[in-house]
C-alpha cells in the first residue's frame, strides 16, 4: 500500500535521494537516472494521450502503457533480485507485440524513412518514442554495472516500436506520414 502524506520532505536537499529499498544514493546515480528517464518518457506518453482525438482503442492502449511504465520505474527503483518487490514480467511485452501486429496489419509497408510529423497525435507519438529510446539507453547503461530485470529492457525496446507504429496509425494508417527525402535541401 502506498501512502504519501508529505510531498516536501527536504530529504533531497543535499543532492541525495532514497531508492525503493531505503538506500540513500546521489541523485545523479545511474539507477536514479534510469528510472527518472522512464518517468520523463511516461510523461511524454501522457501528453500523447491528450492528442488522440477520441480514439478509444489508442486511449486504452496508452492507459495500460502508462501504468506499465510506472511498474518499470518501480522495478528499477529497487535494486536486487526478484522477491517481494514488484518486478515487470514478460506479459506486458507480449501484449505490446500483439498490439503492434494488429496495428501494423492495417498499414502499408514503409518505402522510406518517415519524419516525426503528420498529425498532432503522430508527432506526439514520435516524441514519446524518442523519450522511451533515451530511457532504454539509460537502463542498458545501468545494466552494464548493476543487475537489471531483462524484461525492463525488452519492454522499453518493444514500447518504442509500438509508439512508432501507433504514430503511423494516427497518421491515417500511414497515408499522412511525412516521408524523408534524402538531400532534398542541399
């Protein structure tokens, strides 16, 4: 059970914070950077959700993803092995794979790289996608020095693909994609 009765604790005034197990670490520690960047990506996904223009299916997907991303942050904020703490399982990755396949089935294959634009929803999907990629890089960097649940890395990798395909779906199933024209402005 989570109970937050005080937001301002002053505990971080010296540049340290507490991990989920109570360990005090510098605020620039790799683990804090990793779950902080996951939090940033989740905020970008929340912003994307505001630009869905009544798309109930996409809204439902993003509602699940927002919660899953909080689970990712919870997993990352507690170092150590699986135990009584919340750890991300394979199930969210499998769900993302299924959703990507369903969305991609209605979209023509790409014949060019695409630029992050088209509709507002697609542009925000690409913003969220690159934020997730940054979070993935931070988590991978952490995994080189500390144990990280491999499902977290897989989930972030799948999620960036999911957001890419969702962006295409929000661009009229790719019909409004903005295509890259190599060297167009030389």
